[in-house]
């Protein structure tokens, strides 16, 4: 049966299920309409400091800068409503859905919808969790179903007849279950001798939605809390009963959480409350939360994350309150559960599918963050430290965590930008595709230069501001020298192929410390050699290109590169990004060097080039970003190494796209040492210090896990949750014809970007590329000892350490080499004996 189709009785059961949860939801939402990511800085800091959060609960990144991924039925989920999330010992993510428990390994969803296999009376799962020793998957559902899974076998325990919303094994190893009938202490021996706690035993109401183990006990309070439809209660061990907590309103309890500092947080329909220590009264959360909270989780830095009925996801830190809604990428505003995995990724269960929220190395800003247009061509920083973004749809300026369109005349708002350059007196210069050169001030457009008043055309590819205040303009018709004053732009001189320039099309300008000017174009690299001392300073008295002598660089003599996109001067060397890697030379000599794919670069075309404050090199391309360490560059320049190593970054690291663009300039090192890159879908930023902290491992994926080994379709190895099975002594019988290895890297950062290699030591001579395939098969292996190895990497990245398993293929008696050796020796002996006999008879 198709998992999204139901027969009449099944549909009726589903409606009944949602009806029961409707009692929990108490139909009728309140609060404001859906809001996008927002910050509330107006909340008094004195109030925020009273929050029961740790001192480290500071938001380091805006909520809108997290990478958001979603999955639904189109991606393999059996149902769009995900009720609960957990993580198994092997790293896999488990989901409770209305079509059964689901295991996700980063590549595929394995659905356990067959009740004959799971032994559940009905497929719907409401809760999933791990046993305290991380060896069993526990699933609870409708009709009193509680099942446990060890990786191969499901065991069923019937606990009443109602819904089991949540289960818990406490510190004393008691097994608790919250249900529509009350709280059960479950007899897990299989005898069915469960103890049911109801209002008679002290619960505020029989209907119990949550059960929670606090980190500490207090006197008669054993630390086990029950959240019911009419309030909160704790378990009193001495009297074997529950006691209602009077300081929490007698209303529906939605969620409970113990923070790392021991504070117990409880979400109810009347608000969120906290208890600093067991025995104290609960207090209202100091900051009002604008909707009823359905789920709670503590972030890696101590902030409190909340899921709500209608407002999506909220994050409360000491310094901010922010929200993420449907407008920001959530598939649904109703959050059922929040879960933080071992890598601090946040998983969100909603009525619209599964969501992953991941803090990444890079931050990406797009149209949703206020940028006018996504195709970014130029980046600049103004005198106030704000980043300016130029796209084919206009100009935007950074304002806090967002960007705003630059105000001005209508031409400013629709200009197609090719270049940006910061001038003096708080001016910004804009080179455009069809509007010439624009001068912008705080008041808006202050001057322009077009084909009507001095340019050969309205296309300005690159703008460079000189120390004298003059401008160099790179255009398709050559180089322009421009005098710039506030409100006035004047062309002073032109240089093109008609008066000595080797080429006309200018796409990049690099100034060296000696006053030399290097011009990049689509066909060659050109050099304006100074003819006088300090020619840039002499522009004030002699504003002419006669101060330089143009000449072409003989690129074919040392490189296959022709198109030069960008250049930079660093530590007395010139570096240029080209269509065939990098070229570099010392300022003092013509000793050119060429770094390309032949030396280990991951791509040919490099659109942008920068050095960070620690002298590491960053290259932007249409295939992502590569970072070369200072040590690598020094080794290559000194000819100690010939094959370079690098870190490579892509969407897995938070980039909105790996497709970076060319421009003037297409990358920037800001005054605060942040790196900014222009891309086809927005602008991308990174703190290079964070990348350096991860330099040892780079962006390698998680180790590969062997998920299954099958011999002639017989399962030899499966994920184990209850035993530590040794797998180094596998032996295949002589009749085994086929062995299959299934594997996966439990990587949840862009798993579709993974590629694998395998090697069967004793059979394969080298590693074999498997692409994205997660299984490999060998047939008719000769008898012998083998070791199967598998490793993974992100496309173009570094391989992780291989995972391996030893096994032996036994041969039939007459297939074994020793037997044949023995037969040969026996034959030789018999032949010798026969020869001796014949000789003796003669």
C-alpha cells in the first residue's frame, strides 16, 4: 500500500489520532502572525541577566545565517508529520512518524512501517528515544504500543490501550511511560505487571503528555516529573505516588528540559517556568514568549531554543531574542519536537516535514537578507566599516545583520554593477554595465561619467582609487585616468591599443609598491612600467599615462593562463588569479611561477585571490573556495613540495552556492579581517580564524560506517545496538559466490556532496572510485585473506581515514593451495618411486 494512501478505517483512525492530539493542542492559536527572523534589542538587559541561562548564552551568529535543510515525502519520508527525534549510538537519526519509526543515515530513509516486523498494533509512532546505555531504540505509539529494537529484532511490550506519548528510563532504571490513561511504571520483563498512576495516586490529571528525569533529586522528590493536562507533578518515592507542583499553573504541560546548569524548564499553556534548584518554587521565564511553546532544547552555547504552535522556532540568549518562521525556510510553523545531535546540529520535527538547522563556517546573505538581486559582482567596504554589495539589480549597504538598498536617485536603484571602490570623503564609486561611472555620497548620486561626457561607452569593468585621489577605470576600450572631486568627474587621459597598450579590454587593475600598474584582460597580462620615480605621486602635477611605459607579459613562456581575473600584492610578491590557476613573481625579479592543477590545485579557474591576516591564501572559483596554508605556499615556493594540500569549501560549509563570480572586486578582506566573496546567489562571508581552528581536519566527513555485509543475500553484519559484535573474524564458506558491503558516512552536512572509494586489499591494486554509491559487490573471490576498506570525502575535498574489516574466503578442499602443493609433491614421490622400481627390475 502506498504510505500516503489510507483505507476508510485507517483514515478514521488518523482523524481520531489528530483528535486526541487536538486535546493536547487545545485548538485555537493566539499571538501575532508569522514573523521572519527578528531581534529584540529593546528588551532591558537587566531583565535578560535575570534569565536562568549560563553566562555563555550569547548568540554568535544571527539565526537567519544558519543553514536550513528540509525533508518531506518527496525526499523519502513516509509522512510529513514528524512527532519525535532521537539519535542512535551509530549516529543515525531516528524519527517517530504516523507511518512508523524511520531511520535516517544521511543518505536514505529506512521506514519501518510493516507492523508484522515491528510488532506494533498500528504503525503510528509518537515517541522515539535511546535507552540510557545507548544500546536499544525505544518506540512508543498508539494502542499501548512500546517496542524496542536492537538492530535486528523488535520486541513488543503492551502498556495499556491508549496513546503512549513519551517513555523514560530513570536513574534507578525504572521504565516510565506517559499515556492518556496516566503514568505507567512498565514491567519490561515481559510479564505485563505494569503499575498505573492516575489522579488517585496524586496526578493532577490522568492524561499525561510528558515524563522527564531531572538531573538532580531533592528529599522526597526523585527527580521524575510528569506533565499532565492539568499541571505538573513529581514522583514521591517514599509513598510511591505523585505530588502536584503548586507553583506551576494547573494547565497543559507541553515540554520539559533540564539545562546544563541544573535549571529545570517547563513549558505550559500559561507560559514557560523555571526552577533553579529542586525544592524551590518555579518562576515565570523573565522574557515573555509570544506563543505557546511545544518543545525545548538547549543550544551548544547555552541559549534556549523553543518550538511553538504558530510562530515557528525561537532562540533566547542573554543578548538577543530571534525567531525563524515559514518565511525564513521552515516548512510549517507548528513545531512538534526539537533535538540537538552530537555535532550540535538542531533537528526540528514539524507538521511539514523534518528540518535541520546547522551553524556553519560561512554565512550567506541573499535577497531574503535585503540584498537587491542575488548575482553579486562587486564588494567594497566604506569608511564606517559597512559592506557594500553591487549586483546586476542595484546596490545594497550592510546595516546590522541585514542589507538595505542604497538610497538615491532612481538610476542608483536599478544600476547593473560591475565594480565598487571606496573613495575619500565618504564617497563610493560604482562602475556599471550600462550607466558608466557613478559617484555616491551620503546624499545619494553626486556625479556620473558616461559616454555623453568623456567615456567611450557606458561600460566600466573596474575602478581603482589612487592615493592622489585620481581614478583608474578599466573599460572594454582601454584604460582611463579620471580626476575626481565631489560632484565632478573628468577624464584626463586614455590608454588603449592605438597608443601602445597591448590590449583594450581591462578587467582587473593591481598596483604594486613601486608604482607599477598591472592590467588583467581576457587575453593577456599587461604591465605599465614606471618611467619616473614614484609616478603615482607625480600624477598631481603630471596627470598623464606618459609616466608609464606599457608592455605585455609573455605568458606563453611560463604558463597556459591567458585570462587574468584579479591580482594582489603580498609579502613582496605579485599574485594573479587566472583561468589556469595562479601565477606569481617577486617584485624584484621576473622569476615567474605557475601553480595549477598539475601541482594539486582543485580547479583551473580562480576568480578571486586574497591573503588573510595569517598569510593563508584564499581562492574563489565557480567550484567553491580553496584555502592554501602559509606553510604549503612556503614549501611550494621553496620547491620543497610539488603537490600542494588545501582546504576546500562549498555548500557543506554554509555557502549558499559554490558558484562564485568575477567582478571588481569579487572578494574582499574587511578591516575586521573578515573575508567576503561574491557569488551567483548572494554574498558569502567567513572568519578565517575559525577556518584555521579547523585546519587539522579540514572539512572531512564523518568516518564511514559499515551498515551491512551480505553473503549470497544472507546477512552477516547489521547495525548493533545491544552488543559489541567483533567483526574481524568473518569467514566465508567455500560455497559463497557473492559478498556485498553496504556503507555510509553519517554526515548530515550536504551528504549528497559525498563521494566514496573502496579497496579490497588482497584483490584490488589501488583505490577504486565509487562516486555516490553506498554499496559494492564482489563475486567468486579466490580463497584467501582479505581486508575491505572504504573512505569518503566531499567532492574535491580531503579523504577521511578508511574504515576496514578483515575476512577470509575459504576454498573447497581441492581449491586450497596447500592441497595442490601436497598433490604435486605426492605425484613427484610416486613418479620417483615408480622410476626407481623400473630401474631396479632392469
